């Protein structure tokens, strides 16, 4: 059974992806700081297909050791989905120094360590491995939350660079969602911004976390075996590139 690591797995896109992975026959290693969310996830996946880890990826002692600790118990991992992220939805003027450090760590810095540690362990793998980073349209077109937009832009840059760094054994791609309903981020977006996002959507079928999970599953599969260094938008056509 192929093993997939998912950060931020307790809610939203991460949770939908974890359930989709289990349904596809993967073994899910779910990580999040939300203990109650992880418990709910475990009830939705067969016990033999899931393990959970309470982990706060804002802390260096966590993201610098997390992947290495997994390899003490797992011989090989097939995929890493870097989904954990923070969004405050406020002006850069309102950020405290502590909040700046936290969002930098969770949204970008932790991905550096998790990705390089995963790739290092799998660089000699017989079959191709996959890293999938969850970025945001905010990283491509900007955001009223400057720190969120800046970190998500960094994720796009990291994705492209690591596609070079980790080739040929590890593919690295990113998914770039726009307005995704039923997520904690959606509820924090100011109403006037949500209405503007909705106005720009060419397809009027609201995007749910499961819709993003579908794209993640494609990138995990052999159907995307020729793709690396790519950023795939899930935005209902709102932002033509």
C-alpha cells in the first residue's frame, strides 16, 4: 500500500484529500495541530489505512524533524502533500511580529524542510515519487493579505526550483485554488472580496474542497507522470493566465 503524507489534513482541502487518498487505496499519514479534526478524520477512514500525528508546523523543532521521524517507522513514502497553511485576511499593518514569523514558517519555510527531507530519502527510489504543494491564486495575482500572498508566491517559486533540484526521481507540482467553499480560509475572506471572486468565475459551479482533491489525486497518479514544475489552477476560470 503506497503511503501519502498530508499536512493540514484535519480540515478543508487536506481532509478531502486524505479521504480521497484512502478511497483510492493509499495509506494516509495525516498531520495537523487540530486534534479534534484528526479524530474526526480517523473515523472516516478504515483503521488500517490511516495514522495521525498532532504537529504544529510553525515550530522549527517540528518541521525540521517530522519527515525524518516518519522514516524511522516507514521504509518508503510515495507522496508528500504540503497543504498546511495560514490565512488571516487582514492588512499588513495589522500583523504582529509573531504573526509574521508564524505565517512565514507554516506557509513556506516548513515546506523547504519537509520537501528536501522527503526528496533526500527517496532520491534512489525505483519508482517516481511526488510532492504536491498547495499554493493559492493569491500567489499569482496578489492578495489584500500581503503576507499570505507573498508566502504563496514563494510556494510557486519553491515548486519550480525543487522540480529541478529533485529530478528525476521526485516530481514536484503545485495546485493553485481560488475561492474554495467550506474551508476556514473562505470564512475569513471579507464579504466584498468573496463577491468579487465569485463575479469573476466563468464556471458557476461552486468549488468545494473535493474539487481540489480531484486535481491532487491526478498529480499523485501515473496519469501526470510527465508533469513536474507545474502550477495547476483550480479557479473556475476566474483568472486566465
